[in-house]
């Protein structure tokens, strides 16, 4: 008999894919949304006051995807407090109630940013954490709190740190790249020779499903990727080919890109595009006997498939 799984952030980019995959594999789903929507349980704001009792009844595993990723139009101190309240306090509250309700396993989607903003050599799961902003600091604090709860209660905690997750309708920087490619105009990104790890949303959903059941996943931290690192130029070239467009990539010096980006307030976006950020997933593959189901090229091609 298939187990009951609670998915928070079920209406989000990753949440929708996870729910679709688990539904196809026969799991009973409790889909949680911040807002009141048909087919979803509404929890409202996620904080220390959230009451999860009705949501967690009969649940075997919680997949916690919901988080505060970006806060706009707020002061720095308030932003840090918002991240802390949702990503740390809210997560801890959910985990404690899950343990008290008899939930067996708790899967927490963290961020590779816990390891750092860039890498000189591929990140390992065992590296000393180096979170670099309010968001990644909150994720790391939540990780530590969850492992403490695991020791005290026996709740089985699994922590996943993905790099940039891409796919059809992806938000953030990847979504912006898709929009640029769809303009079918020459793009100035033909000379970015960095190395970056990515993971397709379908591969991440598949990995999460493995972590739900595997006995060796308990109380561990896993890094994941498509296991195929590319430069930003190679990524954009793959996007162009997969889209069916014929636009060209112009080789513009990185320093010039940074200068122009700084003039329009986009310096941080360019910095993320040109730095190295690689992860080593050998430990993940060996421990859980898992390999990405889709290649990087297949994952990118899915970004342009019709619904």
C-alpha cells in the first residue's frame, strides 16, 4: 500500500512537478498551499503560529518545499527577519508537529548556497558550510535545527541542497534566460567559459522520491545535479538549439558585460552567470544508487515542449 505524502509549496515550480510524479507513482498526496485553492489545503503564512494538525493526520512523509526565497521593497534587517521566521522558525514548527503526529520522514529542500556562492573546486556534501546571504543563512540554520529534532525525536530527516533548478516555467534567472532566447535576437553571452552544475526539475523530483524511501538517506545531506557541468555559454547555446531559434551568440568580454550590467543595476545577475559553481555528486550516487533519469540536453529540451 502506497504511503501518504504531504507536499508543502505544492503550487510552486518544483512542487507541481513533485506532485505530478508522486501521483503517477501511486502515492496519496496532501498538497499544501499558502492560499485557498481547489484541491489544496491552505495553511496561510508559515511561521511559529501555523497549525499543521489537520494537514499531518495520517501522513508518512513530509516534503518541505515552501520557503521565503526573495523579499522585495523591505529594509535589510526586516528582510533577514522574514527569512528567519519562515525558513527557520516555520520549518522547525512544522518538523516538531510532524514528529508529534507520527510522521516517519521529513525531506527538506535546502540550497547549494549553503556551501557558498561560487566554487574553485566542486562542492562536496562534507564541505564546511559557507552561507553568504540572509536566504542561505536561514536555510543552513534550518538544517541544523532539523538534525537536532531528528536526534531528539527519531524523525528521519533528509536534507537536499540543489543548485539552480531549471525546467519549463522556471522562475528567477533561468526564466529570464528563456525569455531572452524567445526574443530570437543576438545575445552577448558567447565568451563565458565558466563551469556550472544544474539540475532539471524532473531529475530533482525523481531524486526526492528516492529519498522518501531509501533507508540510507536518513539524517544525511545530499548534493544533486544533472551530473553534466556546462559553461553559461554552453547552456544558452543549448537553450537556443532546443528552442528552434537561429540567433547568434556574440563573444563580449566578461569585464564589459559586468560594466554594462552595473550601469543598469544588474551586476549581481551577471556575477552569478559568470562564476563557477560545481557540485560533486559521487557520494549521492554511491549512497543511494541514484543517477539522473534525464540528461542535461533532455532536460533543456523539455523546457520548450508544449503542455
